[in-house]
C-alpha cells in the first residue's frame, strides 16, 4: 500500500516521508529521460527506415505521425487510469505498454514491414503518453506554486539528456552510414539488394530490445518502491472536462503547445535530411551534428532554468520564440553549413518551451489540473500532423524551404507568450 503525503506550502514532512519523496523524485525524473530516449530516436528512424523500407520523403513523415498521434488517442485514457487509481498505476501501465512496443521492433525488422514498424512506434508512444500525463503535473504540484515552472524545467533537463544519448550514441548503432544512389540500388541483384535492406532493418533490434529491458526494470522499481503521492480524488468516470477551456491562458496554451511540439519534431526529425541537402553533409557527419543539436537542447534547458530565477518565464518564452523565428529565417532563406549551425541555436532556444508552456497553461486550474494536463498532452498530436506539412513541402520543393513550417509554429508560440501566457480566470459563458 502506498504512503500518502499531502504536500503543502510551508508543510514539513517527517524524515521517513522526506526520504520517500526523494526516491519518488528520482524515479519520476528518470521518466523524463526515458521518453526522450524513445522520442528522439525518431530523427534517426526516419532516414534509417527511408533506406530499409525504400520510402520517399512524404512516406517517411508518417514515422513521426505514427508516434505522435498516439498521444492524442491515449491522453484521456491515461488521465482516466490515474483518476480511478493513481499516478503510480498510470506510470507502471505506460512503462509496460511502451516495453511491448519496443519488443515489436524485432519482428518488424525481420519482416521488414513498415506497417509493423509504425504499429510498434504507436505502442511505444502510447506508453509514453501515460508517463507524460502523470509526470508533468506531478512535478509541478510537488512543491510551492511559485517554483513550479523551475521544477518542471529542471526535470525536463533530463529529457534533454535522454535526447542527447539517443542522438549521439544510439543513432550510431542504428545508422550504418552506407548510402547508395537510386542507380546503384537498381544495379544490385535481387538477392544482394534484399540482404542489404534486411541488414539495415535489423540494426534496430538490439537497441530496442535494450530499451524494452530498461522499461520493464523501471516498471518493477515502481511496483516495489513505496511511492509518496499527492492527495488525489478518485473516480470511475472518464470525465472529459471541456469547461477547462473557459480559461483563456489554458486555451491558448493548448494551441501554443500544439504548434511547439510540431516545430520541435520538424527541427529534429528532418535535421539529417536538411544537413545533407543544404549543408552537403554525409549521413555519419549529420548524425554527429544531430547529437550536438540535442546537446544544445539539454544545455538550453539547464540555462533556462537558471535564467528563470531572474527573468519571468513568460518573458523568456517570448524572447526565445523571437530568436527561433529569426534563426529559421536564415535557415530557409540562405541555408548551407551556417544554416545547420543556426539550427543548433534554434534547439537551444526552443528547449524551455514545452515545460514553460505546460506550467503556464495549467497554473491556477485547481481541481481541473488533471483534465488540463490530459488536453495539453493531447496537443502533442501537433508532432504527428505538422511534420506531414513539412514532408509535403519537401516532396514538392525541398527540405530547406520546408523549414518554413516550424518557423510559423514558433511565431504562434511567440504570440501566446506576448498575449495569453498569464492566467485569465474569468469564465467565458
């Protein structure tokens, strides 16, 4: 049976409770690392499966879609599980679902089935939806409201660490660096071509089996560790509380989060393609830069957390949004290797956006916080839909021009920070 701790401003817990709270915090923070690990392998899977399954740019955008659209379908079921039982139950459920999806990568690679790869990604993301729906609000309410944004940014910094590990280390295991032109592939015999494509597909098996093992081990830890929790209301009903949208700052927060996640996915998922097309980088060099890209993201999270001690989160969000728009103007208009370097800057400046928008949007929602959290997680579907727009532009033009799509998205985030990022509690009747 779990211990229950009512964490209030100014309250002090007994030593045993403080110890449990520290263990809980470490385990919760580990979740931020894990979902970053899976989500940030997508930029690697796009060029990888593009080769292994012989896809075009538009088809490869469905790799993003399969992963991120799962957040839309599973956010409310995740909220229901947590409402009926607890945050802990939702987390364990998510870890096991994600592990099942990771295991499916083995048969998907053996069969070289693009459809099965997409289903496996959909399951992995379903599990991650449970984790995000639980972990983000839990961190924000594990202390005083005044420091909720800083706490979430600190926890999300470990999300940046997971992204860096995925891009800088696991990507080198998955991507072979073998690049053949269409003419070279056409000149291969059917047997040689099949062996090459199969060897490419199989390179994902060991990394994803390792990820599945880590997910299962983490679920076991959550099962056996006494997990302090905030006092929660429980219900058997799946309440879809649309009244939460009467709060203007929340409504626009959902729109901003939809735009931001779409932009984030576009920047990283098509980075290798952009680096190759505009910066003329070979695959292996582009993967190294992808690691640096996500290292900038991690550093940006830590730097943003420190800056928020002096600068209001809303003001920092506005400044960073403008910086991203200006850098992307260069990437689209001029490009080249300097354009690749500008994307490193974009990754740094966008690093604080998800947790900052999330925290500002659910501020002062009271007992509607869980519903608000679910809708904000659902808005991650922007990562499924917006990259399809970039993929379409790339298919009909080129990937450099395609980066106009995330540019527009950051303009939307900037508008939110400028006009709507403060709570407006008057209900719209």
